[in-house]
C-alpha cells in the first residue's frame, strides 16, 4: 500500500510540465534545453534520486511532456502530442508489476480563459492540486478523448499519445487520469486555445 501511495504522489508532483513563454519546458523546475522537446533531452541527473542501496525490482512512473509542439495557440483540427517519460521510482519487492492505464480527454470550448480556469480548478487547476485519492468525473462538454496508454510499473518504455483539437475556436482543458491496478486517481491538466486560421 505504501508503494501505491508514493506512486500516486509522484504522479501528481512530477506531472507538472509547463510551457514558459511558449517555448521552454520545465520538469520540477529544471529547464529542458534546446529545441528537442523529447524524453531523451530531459536531464534525469538533476531530478531527485532514489536510495542507491535500495533493493528489489526497478519500478517506473510516467511523466507527461507536452503538449507538443510547444505553442500558446493552436489551429482548429490540430493534433497535440504528449510524450510520456519514464522516471525511476523506488524498487519493489512485489512479485509482479502493477497495471497502469492513463486516459485523457478534452473539454470545451469555453468562451474565455477565466471560464476554462474556473472549470479546471477542481481538476488540478491553479491553486487547487488534485486529490490523488479521489477520481474526478469527466469535465463537460467532452470534446475529445485519447487512446488510453496501457503499461505497468516495471516498464521503463517511453510512450506517446495524441489529442485532436476540435474545429470550433475557444479554450479547451486537457486532463489525464491514471489508474494503477483498480485505483483511479487525478493526474495533470492544462488549458490550450484554438483560434480560427
């Protein structure tokens, strides 16, 4: 149970990847240099490290990088890409990995950034981090969903997912939910704007 609680906490705290000025991603305060916004360019050595003397099977969590390419405004019908970077977690003495499923959705359109932020707040928006113990109902109206990512806590493979933006201009919220075993909990979210070409 302790491993599950740690995994949930790390998903919430590490999933905060942000765009600063539309071009620079940060992972827990560490910039990803250059224009190569990929998992291979994340400087893992600057992230918190685990106890090197810990024993057991290696485990991993996936941290979201995106949406990519980094930009503030999107064209109608554009596809946002999200890379999911494996980050080493505490080793486990479990005899099998825990199944992990990540789902994602778009909600909107909202007429303004303020309206989108108000709808996003209970789902981990500004000043209200998600409660990792409670799954949240889908935001409405649903404007799109992503193909779920299926993995497990022993897999160190990178993953990629996409969300296709609607043709209707406005502000949209993207939100991800992670389920480990049978336990769904809140993930990360953000807001993008679709503008008419």
